[in-house]
C-alpha cells in the first residue's frame, strides 16, 4: 500500500483534519487566517496529524476530539515552515510563493508565533499534564534544531553525527511526539508508549534523509522548489557530507566551490559527483536503516489496521519521489 493507497483509505480522517485546521484557525485578526490558510492549505500530506490519530486509535482512544487535537502537530509544523522561509529568505514552497514574499517577514513571523501558541492552547484542552510536558520538550528541541541548522549554515566541516543531531531535533522529534501523545491519550503501558515514541523518531529521520536525497534527485515540479535548493540556502546535508569526505582533492575543491555558489547549470555536475562517490547510495542506505528500525518498533505494538497503516507509511516514506 503506497501513499495514494494510505490516503485513499484514510480520506475521512484527512478530511476531518483539514476541517479542524480551518475551524481552529478562526481569529478576529483577518491576516492570521489569511496567512494561516496560505501555509496550511497549500498542500502537505498531513503525516504528523495522521500519525497522532493512528497512534491514539491503536491505543484505544477514540475521542471525537482527536481531529481537533491532531491539528496541534500541523500548526507546530506550519509555524516552523513560516519561520524557516523567513530565515532562508525563501521565495517558493510547494510550487507557490512563500508567505513572506506576499505579506513580509514581520507579519509571517508573528503568524508563526500565533500558530505555536494555538497548538499549545489546544494541548491544554487535552487536560493531560504529560501531554504538555512532551510538547514543551518537543518545541524546545525543535528550536534547538533550528538554531543548530543556522549555526551550521555553509559549514562544510559538518559531520554525519552533527547532521543527524540537527534532523533529529528539527524533524524527527515532532513525528515522535505525535506518536507518543497518541499513546499517552490511550493510557497504554510504558513499553508500548516507548515503542510508538521510537517509531515516530525513526520514521522522522527516514523522512528527512529522503527529503535531503530528493533535493538532488527529485523533479522540481513535483518538489515545488528548485533542485539543489537546500545547498543553495547553505544547508549541508548527508550526500554532500559524504562526498566531501570521499572525494579527491580536486573534486573536493569543486564540491566546495559549488556549495558556496550553486547555479542551476551546475546541478547535473553536482549530481554526477554525488553519484561518483556513492553519496546518494550512502544516504539511501541510512534511510533504509532507519526504516528497518521503525518497522522493528512496530513488533511491540498490537496487530490491527493502525499497525498496517504504520507499516505502509514506513515503506511509502522511504520510496517517495516528492
């Protein structure tokens, strides 16, 4: 079952999530709804809220409030995207103009802050202190990840360990929290909660590593952004880290030159160098490694449709092309 199969099976859940996103975005300040709709309704697979819904259901929680609670994770994700685009001075996301190019940096940063506070307000309505503790820790780690990424801008000395530290905090921790909070709402034993927490973490690492591969190998129209965009914005990801470590002095110098000033006409040469040193294959191998870890985490979870969906997610996120 690929992504289309999963989303077809879960289209009622996705529709409920989308409706809750709109309902919870109401504000007496029209600009908030306008910018919020732009970032939230411009696409996206709703992976984080779906992980939460499936985890909660797997753990025996079937509250009618689950779609509303699930928006916590999409609002947090959207807030980071808005702030990212300002930090990166990005002009395109998902094939559309970024919010900062339309409304300006100040407005977009403040709307990102609103989405963050909205997520925390919704978390309070779960009436669970542990939910708030997990989210507080998660948002702290996410902020650290953003700052680490900023500190590593154009850092060609970045190691694989340093890279994993960034993506763990920046991407994986929110997927992990979505799964863990679903488990908390289901009051499951610690072993099951830990299995779901680790499942989300490993799935999140897979997701980001594949994203970083696609930055070099994807189709610009499908991706909704130029190929090599991450490198152009100074983000040094695993394929480049690996290639720099393996390359001859001459090729390393060329890679460094392209990293500092990547132009569209250089993209194919860059791909060829990454291919030459097996750097894309190294990244794919790491993604597969974390997919297998996520699948192993599922062994500690009870059988049922949710477990089948989770397994399908692991396969789809590894094989996705956008």
